[in-house]
C-alpha cells in the first residue's frame, strides 16, 4: 500500500478507535476516576475561547465533543499511518508506543 493508502487506513482506524476509547473514558468517569471526559473539557475550552459557549445547548455541546473526539482520533491515526513506515518496531509495539507517546 502506498503512503496515501497508509494515511487513509490510519485515519479510518483512528476514527474507529474513538468508540472503545470513549467507552473507557465514560467508565472511568462513572467510577469517579476522572471528573469529566477529556473531549468535553477540550470542547468547552475551545467554545469558550471562540466566545460561543453560552449560546450552545447541552445537546450541541455533547455533539461537538463527540465530533472533536472522532476528528482527533482520525488525525492521530492518519499521522500514525504515515509514520509507521519509519518506526523500526513491529507494528504492535510501534502502535502502542505511538498511542502512549
């Protein structure tokens, strides 16, 4: 597969990975381990900085947080799809190192 294909596949994988990650974040929040899931924190900061937070409904805030999380996952996956060619590790280790780092 070429570089563009690697990037596209990585982007799709990253977007898909946001599902289990969101479930994990929600579980840790319900268990009292985190006060708020990170995509919501980021969404609130960005909409506050843009001066539109007070105009959003709760539903709109949740939708923006979810969309931002999927976009972030897709972007990170795309970057990994390109970078993995240059990481001198087996794919499983390279993926774990990229995800943690």
